[in-house]
C-alpha cells in the first residue's frame, strides 16, 4: 500500500470514529447498517470476485449467524460475548457443509443448488415457531449493556468491521488468496500445478460463511431483532447487487455498493413502496452500462490514463 | 376394492393423487425452465414470476367473461400467450445482447426481471388474494377405487400433464425447429456456422419456455389462492426439479417433478409441520449418487 492510500484510509477511519459526535441517532444507525452490510458484501466478494464461485444465496450464512447468536443469547445462560463467536462459527460450518453438497461440475450448478438448499433453511426457520419464533422472528434480544446504546453498537460494529476487513485483506494477499484467484482464472491449470482446487474452494466458502456470520451477529447488536427475511433469497440478491454495483474485482467495491444501496433504499422508501422495482431497474442499468461496477470503472479509467492503453480485442 | 385398501391406506392413496396433480403443475413449469436452461443456458429466475403473471392473467380473463367456464377456457389460451409475449419482448429487448457475456450477468438480469415483475404484479393487481373458480364441468368429485373422493379438476390435471409431455416430445424430436434447438444446445457456434439463424431459434425456445410457465400458472389458478409471492416457492421447486432430473432434459423434468410431488405430498403425512423437508432430502440423496442428475444433462 502506498503512503497516499494509507493517508486516505486513516482519514476515513478518523471520520468514521467521530461520526456519532455530529450525526443524529438515526444516521448513526444507518452508518452502522452500511458498515455491516459492507462487511457482508465483502465476505461474499471473497468467494464471488476472488474465488469465482457463484455464491448466490449468501444471505443464508448471514441469517444463520444472526440466529445462532440470538439463540445463544436468549436460550442459554452462557457468557454473552461467547455468542458473538459461536454465531459466526455456526455459519462457517454451514458454509462448509453446503459447499460440500453444492460443489459440482459447473459454476451455475453450484449457484442453482445453493439457492434451492438455502431456501430450505429459510423455510425451516420460517416454520419452526417453538425454536426460531417463526415468521415473527425474535425481538428485544438481550444485548450486553456495553453494546446496547446506539453509540456502543456503532463503535462495536465499526471496530469489528475494520478488523474483519483487515483480516480478509490479508487473506486475499496471502498465498492462499493468490491460489484462490488462480483457481478462479484457470481451474484446470491450477489443478495441474498441484493446487488442491476443491480444498481451497471449500475453505474459502467456510471463511465467507464465517464473516457473513459476523455481519449477522453485528445486525443483532445494532437492531436487537432477527427475522426470517434476513435469509430470504431476495436479500441475497441485494448483496449480489452491492458487489456488482461497487465493483466485484475490487476490495472496497462491495463496501461502496452497500453504502449506495442502503442510502438509496432509505431514500426511495420514503417515497414509494416499490423499492424492488427501483432495485430491479438499477440492476439492469448496472448490468448493461457498468459491468465492472463503480470502482472497476474508475480503476479502468485510471489505468488507461497513466499506465498503458488497453488493447481491445478485435 | 377392499383389496387396494388392505395394501395402501385410503389417506396415503389420496395423498398420492394430490401429489400427482401437483406433479403436473410442477412438470409443466419445470419443463419450460429446463428447455430455456438446456438451449439458452439461462437459469431463468424470472420463470416463477411468469408463472405468477399467468395465474393473475387467468384471474382477470375469467372475471371479464363472467367467471364461468367459458372464461376459464379462454384464459387457458390467452394467459399463456400473454406471458409468451412478455417473454418475447424481454428476450428481444434485453437477453439477446448478453449471450456473449458471462453467465452471472444473465442470471442477474433474470433476477432483476423477477424483482420488476413482482412489483408490477403488485401495482396492477394489488396485494389481495384472488381466486379463480373451477370450471363447471370439472366441479365435483369422482369416486376412485370405490369411495375415495377425488376432485374432477385434479383428474383433468392428471390428463393435461402427459398431454403436454407428449406435445413437447413431438416438438423437440419430430419437428425441424426442435432438432435445430437440440443441436444448438450442444454446439451453438456450429449450428450458426451451417447457416442457421441461431438467434431466432433462441428467441423461439425462450418464448415456448415462457408459454409453459404461463400455462402452469393458469392450470394452478383454480386450485390455489392466486397471490403475490407464489412465484418464490415455485421457482425454488422448479430449480430443484431441474437439477434432480438433469439440466436441460425434459424427461428429467418429468421424473424430477414426479419425485418432488410425491415426496412432498407423502411427507406431509409423515411429519405435518416439516413435510417440506422431504423433497429437499430427496434431492440431496439423488445428487449424492448421481451428481449430474438422474437423466442425461445437455450441459
């Protein structure tokens, strides 16, 4: 990382740390949501953008993490902080198991199977009234006192998100991350040079599940509720759009996408009930005009200007 | 008929027939999905929405014609055509420009369509439940095996399923169009190279697939309450059926629908609250032994 990026990163973090001092309560809540959605989208990007795996139902792991944390908090007397570790671990296990079932011949096969099996998880959560609260979800979750104020929740979310982003950044930079990107670009060749493709992909899926679970636990802290819609497949789609809109070959793209989508949703919802319609139209525009996302587009322009003109395919 | 009951209890038998009627709907919708998947390689998430639009259009058409039998028969013709027209517009207007791009983009585009269709249905028809009356000649019950009452309409469905299957088989195997489509499913470049307009073949296949989704929607309308969100469940079920049967294989869709419909209806007998689990378990078991699905996939 160059000094310039480090400077901007530091400045950004300081601004985020100072935000609750200036902003009204609602906006602090909104920024918390953006941060945790950004974390969620980044965890998806770990497997989608860097791993080339079509993880179409990422919301399942987010929801499982949130429910795991919540059930630990409400149904057991174990130390509350433990719940924030158990939730993500349950999601990671889930990611691994679903990965083992779904990794098949082709990428699309994986995606379709995952959407379907993920929906089963949703259906179970939706119907199991005695355990998950069914379609009502669970409200008023007892949160450790330190985190229960909006500011406490915000700082907790901010710190955990930054730590997780840093770890993911390190993972991508590590030999494991390089191997993962190699598999994305050429699975056959990677296999030939002795990389265990299946193992790498499964590990990536478990890691993505873990960080999605962390995001789910953070939502419990910020919102004090869980509900089945958190793992409905339309939400997975929203996370996908965050990645796509921000730029799914860039590290910070998903975070940017999350910010844009959450801000837009809050803004649009005050005018109309038809958010899905707006989202669908945005998505079409992105697919046709910004296939590499905002950051991807910026990067492309930047590179064209300073390094070398891109050679267009004839 | 006591002989039959001594082997199978009446409750199980009636559930089997419920499952078989469900199979018909599932097969008709899933065959459209698998057709598009096999030839165009698009996992069309909007397929469920098209099915929903078919059901809502059936409601409007029957209501316009006084809610009688005539209305239903007209709906049976008009609604699938309306849905096919929507498919045609979507394919010519959007999908055809993305065939060269990555599959993810195609899938996301169908996702976008499903969101837009869902909200448009809400905009046009509102959020309330709608019901379509069962046409007169199919009202009432027939006794099966002596005294088991079975709705006449479901019997009609049981006949409709195989008819559609045979027509589809004739279309894909006996017509020139079908042969070209099957060839394009295997190697679209080669088909283009021998001077066939692949783009047009794709459009036709896409439209037929959408027509089937609409047809499924009309046929299901008298048996359920037509409502928003009916697309979500169905698309997931159709995906599983197609995966189980082998991507792109129409007979696979039939077999998958059969397994799905029966495990679903019998599962409810075994464990009422979580009967929904059994079809999913069936899929997992099938995939453990046959990773590419039961029948030969075109992929």
